[in-house]
C-alpha cells in the first residue's frame, strides 16, 4: 500500500538527485512492483549485470531516501513514479526559475514553438487546476 508524500520525502528529494543508474534501477522497480527482493536481484542481474550485493546496496540507498521500501522481502514504492517526477520538476523550477512557472514556460517556448495540441493541453490543465481552488 502506497502512502502519501510527506514533507520529509520532499526534503529527501531536495537534497538528492538520482544518478543515471539509480534512475534506471528505480524505473525497474516501478515497472515490476511489488517484487520480491530475490526476484529484483535476478532482474538486475539480467538488466544491468549486477551482483546481488550491488542490487542490495542500491536498494538500501533508495530506501533510505524514502522512495522505496523493503518490507518482509517485498520491495515496493513509498512514492509513485508520478509523485517522484513531480517533486523533481518542482525542484527544478524552484532552483532555476525562482519557482515561477510562467518564467519556465517563457524560457521553454523561446526555442520550441508549442503545437495547437500542446496549447490546448496546457489550457485544459490550467482550467482543471483553477477548478480545484
């Protein structure tokens, strides 16, 4: 059972960015969860040519950061993929654009023209968020 993201989770993510292999490992868990730790070892051996100790070291690291848990030999997410990437996106906008989404969009669209479909999707998202207020 997943739990909601807490302030502690946000602080963990603010202080830590996943490296390339950690991201691939996290994606592997999200794609297969819940997964037994033994099965995860086999998946990592096949996917990354890792030894058992490497898998457990990486798993421990990501569990300590609050992204996953290993309870009773079953590995599952404490934070969904979507929650994780949403927090990472928020952190990027905060650090790079002073938390201003309009500044981010202005920078993004200065080099890439939005399609009509993208504009409509953005309008839909804004309308949805406006309705949540």
